[in-house]
C-alpha cells in the first residue's frame, strides 16, 4: 500500500472509531451552538407571498429545471428559482425542502468530483442545504422556531415535528452529515447524535421514504462503527438488505455496501459484485433518478481506484 493510501485509510479508521465511541459532550460548544441557530436570522416572516403570481411561477420554473437535473445548468437554475420563491414567501416550508435536496444533488453529483479543485464551494453547498432544511422546519412549526431561537439544539427541537416534515428532516441530516464528514473530527462528533436521531425519525415515519433512505443510512452506520462501540455487521447487512428490498434499483445502496460493509467483512467478491451491478445499470433504471444513477456509476471508478491503491486490503 502506498503512503498516501495508508494515511487515508488510517484517517478513515480513526474517524470511524471516534465517531462511534466519543461522547458528543466532548466536542466544541461553539460549532454546535452556531449550527443550532443558523438560518434563523430575523425570524421567519409569515404570511402571504409578496407577489403570489411570481411566487408560483418561480416554484414551477424550479420544478421544471430540477426535473432536468441530469444537466448541471438545469440543476443550478432550479436552486436559483427556488431561492426566488422563498424570498417572496419566507414561510414556504415545502420549497425549503426542495432547496435542501437540490443543494445536496449539486454537491454530491457534481461538486464531489471537483472537490480537490474547489473544496470551499463543495462544503458551502452542503451547508446551504442543511441550513435551508433547518429554516424550513422553523417555517413549518412556529414552536420549533421558538425553540431554535432560544438555543435548543435541533436534535431536541425536532421532537415537535411529525411525518409532514420528513423531507426537511432527511435532507437536513444528509447535507449535514456530508458537510461534517468532509471536515474535522470535532465537527463530525458535534452532530453525530442529531443525525442519528433524525434518521430514526425518518425510519419510524416511513421506511420507504426516498428509496429506503433510513435503512441505507443505518446499513452504513453499523458497518462503519467498530464492534466494541456498537458496530454490527449483521445489523448492517440487515439494514442494507431492507433498503435493497424497498428499492432494488437504487444505485447508492450498492455503492455504500461496497465502500463500507464489504471491506469490514473482508469480502472482495461482494465488493466487486456491488460495483459491477451499479456499472451495469442503465442510467434510467429509475427514470426519474437518472442524474443520481449516473453520479453513482462515476463513483464506481473511484472505488476501484481506491482498491487498486491498496485502501481496501482484502
């Protein structure tokens, strides 16, 4: 294994172990406090849109552009249009959910492959996504807004929300998780409990949501954590299989099995099978998810490269 691959593999191992065992209380209060109040400056302005026709037109244009997100320019346009909509109606919580998803898509499907060249844009886009989702939760629930403004962490404030908030909950957690993982270990630990709690809510509200999203998360979670700190490869596999049963053509699940579960099981055959399955998928295997499938297929090559460099020593 080359020195670069060894260092990267060691860093990932240390990060995984620390994520699983370190107490949240040991992390910096400054980071957690900042994220609790982000996106609430000035409070939510409630009431009718300042221009109802323009608000509706902006949402329609955003939806049309997002549907064409296989084209990066259309995805970026969708964000612009959704941002226009919330400027006209600040308590439009549904559009905050759309914005959070669109930001995640831009970061995961495009900026991820350019992050060495522009790491700030990569991080900032995930940050925009989780902040928009958090503001959407406050827009949906005045009681949540009051709690967040008072300094209550979102992991506790979300207890006031019901299934209606599932899109905001999920895209907050996914954007926040990716943003934190790309940074310092103290940032990851600051939000470990929040993300876990939110994903438990998503699983409870609807296991089928977004192609078995919550089971997919827990599949990765239980494969990353070491056994002495709650990691459990049987639980990981059970969650991954549950997600696959819900959405057998959703490429990301197989990518996560290859990246996290297969190396832990020392199962090179499983690693290769998962990547080959994704590589063979037609882009439109799920017609409305062609952009996501294309991005996951690009990740196949990156994982094969990491294996060739010795990062997955089967």
